[in-house]
C-alpha cells in the first residue's frame, strides 16, 4: 500500500490487527499497534484496541510465565477518555485468565469495564466467561459462581447451553439441575443449537437457504464465542472476529 503511495487509514490498521490476532502473531501486532498510536491524522478506536488486545492474548497465552502484554494495551486504552471499553474488550483481556483461574484479576477488569462511567452492560457471553474463570480457580469458587449465575438471571439475561455446561462441569449435574429449576430455566439444554448448512448456490437458492437459517432457533440468542458479542448471523463467530 505504501509502496504505491496509498496512505493507510484507521480501517487499514484495524484489519491488519485483526489478521495478526487470527494468526496469533504478537510481534507484528506490537509493531502495527505502535505505528497506529503514532499516527497524527487519527487515533485508535475501540475495535482497533480490541483487535490488538486479542492479538497479544492469543500470542502470549502463558501469562503465568511471561508478561501479560494484552494488559499493557488495555491499560493504554483505559487512559483514553474518548474510548469506551465494551464486552469484546472484556472477553479479549480475560481470555488467558481462564487457563489459570485468576478470578481476582478478572473481577478487577469487571469493575473497570462494566462500570457506571462506561455504561457497558454484561451479556450472556460475559457472564459465561466470569463463571468459567470461577470454575477454573483452585479451589473452585463455587459461591461466587452461583452468585454470578443468579446475578445474570436478575439482569433478565437468559442462560444458554454454555452456561449449563459450566454449571455442570463445576458443580455437578444435581446442582446444575437445581439452579436451573429454581430460576425457571429447566428447559435450557447443554446441547448447542442445531445449525443448518447454508447453500453455496447463488440467487434464489441462496436467499432461501439464508432465510431458513435465520428462522432456525429464532428465539435463541447467538453469542460469538470469540468476542462475546450478540450476533444473529452466526452461532460461533461474528463478522468482527
């Protein structure tokens, strides 16, 4: 791009950072992000920050042994008053906390991101991440896990199959059954919703297949497992990821 005299814009940097995240390339993520923050014509937005955080998180997973470079970018972002963290920020910066069950660090991020200042609200993906980290702690933080589940219900957020799996793996099937029954969610299964394959044909055939897919489980909230954001198009990955 630069070779042909075309100056990159914010979208160019964001796409590069997202590519680095997919490739788990921490070195290129660092170089690209440093170049971005030195630009005078524009500044990183929340999507660029999230991509950079995810890139570092995927590249340097064992944060018990190496510096948490995803946190460094997060702290840089939090100094920017104009940038408001969202659910995807929380999902990216807490990605590696799951491995070690570092629930105390997770709670600090939770307080900062889901605060009155930011106005960011938790969704089912964020609650699942919180409960998953509690379940991976040693010892398992059972009381905190149950409290998080009840808080999710109080926020009128419906649990999904991942919620059920976390409860059962951490507490056992009896406790899982009891909690779902107490909250009126006994119908929720641990089995992921079925997904109908989309036809690769074009024209009317593709439109018909897309219509079937969108109507399938239309009451089921699709949450991206990568960033935690709600999306109607795909149960596993959203367009931003």
